[in-house]
C-alpha cells in the first residue's frame, strides 16, 4: 500500500511540474517555473540516486535547468524595471 502511495505522489509531482512549466512559459512567470523545478526535484533525485548509468545521472539536470531558467527570468525582469 505505501509503495502505491509513493508512486502516486511522485507521479503527481511530475504532472504538476509539467503543468507549471507550461503555465510559466505561457505567462512568463519565473515563480511558476521555479516551483516546477522544485516539484520535479524529488522524483529526479530518486532516479539519480538509484540509477547506475549515465542517463540516470543526467536526469538531475532537468530540475536544475528549470531553476536556472527561473533565476535568469527573474534577473531579466528586475533589469527591465
């Protein structure tokens, strides 16, 4: 039962992250993209820690790219003011 719940939570985080990326890019919201990266971090950390191959190790880059993109969008928004 608990394994099933963990799977539901992790897949919910992945789906929420995808929705937040779409909304963040659509509305150009750095906050939505940052929350997307934060939501995607736990599932990707589990894959990163459990995987042996290089492709499993590279999966951690996606949340990091999202967080960097949110930071750059925030800096761009601050400079345009």
